[in-house]
């Protein structure tokens, strides 16, 4: 079975909007190269408004079709929490290197 590494963001839209989350994602990510399934770029949505926002963000990143953006846009489906050793991975790496 193939899997895609992902993280689930639970947010309060009165504090931060889905669009603002997409802006942050786009600032930290450069989805301009194809990847295998585990490391593919994907945006998951829970309603049509989020789907449209994701499509708009990809269009913006692609500069109106001038640049190929490799991002799958899919509805949210089953989400399985990773094993405990994957949780807070960066924090664990930082604390183990400080010892």
C-alpha cells in the first residue's frame, strides 16, 4: 500500500483562515518538481470553498500557467496518525543533538 506523508491542521477560522494557511504553506514550499507518492505535494480540502482557494493558490504559484506546479488537490479522506517516533520529529532531533 502506498502512502503520502501529510500533516493534519486543525484551525479556528476566526483566528486564521484557510487562505492564510495556504499562504504560509506557499512561503515554505516550492512544489515545482515531480515527486514519488510518499513525498508528493498535496493540498487537501473539506469543502468547495477550500478547493477553490487551493486551486487559486496553485494558479498564483504557477504565475498563470508560466510555471508547472506539481500539487495534487484532493478532498480529505482517511487520515492515519504516524507512529510515535515520527511525532514532533524536528523537536526530537534538536533535543537529541543538544545532548
